[in-house]
């Protein structure tokens, strides 16, 4: 396997997926050092500002399918989480789901890939079939603020009722915009018995 990897590295040298620097990690140290990290607030936990490096990395990850970014981006979430939240009582990690139509087009749910990195680190299972999107909503980011709540209202439901009873959930998403998506997901999880829902997003959009 090491031989195959070496040959592949010669043909396709590893590059930073943001600055394209050759021979570097998928997210190189120089790029990582330019992320604007956020301090925790009472309700929202987001690793960094959705600008510059972090924004480029997320756009490439999602839309150019650079899934090798899942690991370094997920590890940014791990580092944040270990510093600011008590993870010892978590029962499940739940990614914000995509509608199945969009999942089919993209081929993966970016939040789910991030959640798997956290699972690998904390050994808390990612449960992705539990929360699902019943409405094929428009991307929140492109909508005027007034339309956003309407867009996601009642868009999420829970399968496997009873599974969540008295469980502590960590909800994961890539971008926090107005918070409507997160609050709708949280409501669906709590309505189905979750004891607590903590939220961690990779980034937070400050300009809307
Ligand atoms: Zn770079």
C-alpha cells in the first residue's frame, strides 16, 4: 500500500486544496493560520468566520468535491470542541441533513463527513438517518433574510422515534447563517425527546 501511495504521490502530488501549494496537507499550515477563529458564545458554537480561507475551503469541499478537506476541517471542529464544550456526556452526533435530491446531486453530505471525523476522535456515533429533510429547501445563504425562516419552517423530521429519548445530541453543520436551519433542527430533535442539543458549526457568516 505504501508503494502505491508513493507512486500516486509522484503522479498527483498532495496539494493544499485552498492555495494549491504542492507537497502540503489538504489544508496547509499557512492557510490554517489565516482562519479568523471565533470565541464561544452562549448559544452558538462556531469555529471561525465564514470569510477568506475558511470560506474557500468550505466552497471547495462542497462544490468541487474536495472531500480530502473533511479531515482537516473536522479536526478544526475537534480542537474547538475539546477546548470549549464538555463532550463526555454526548450520546449522538447528528449532522444537519441534506434533502435526498441534493444529496444525490452532490454525492455526499458535507456535514456528515465532518461529523464522522468527530466520531473517529470522540467515539461518539454519528447518526445520520435519524433527522431528515422533508422539504427540498433553497440554500439559505442565497435568500433574503425575510424568506429564510419560511424556507426551512417544518422542513425537518425525525425517524425512529424513541431513540432520542433523554439523549444528549451534538448537532453539526458547515455554516451558520441566520440560525433558522439550526433552530428548526433543534426543535425537531427536542420534540422527539432529546434531553439536550448542543450545536457546533464549522463557520459562521457574519455578513448577510
Ligand atoms: Zn494552503
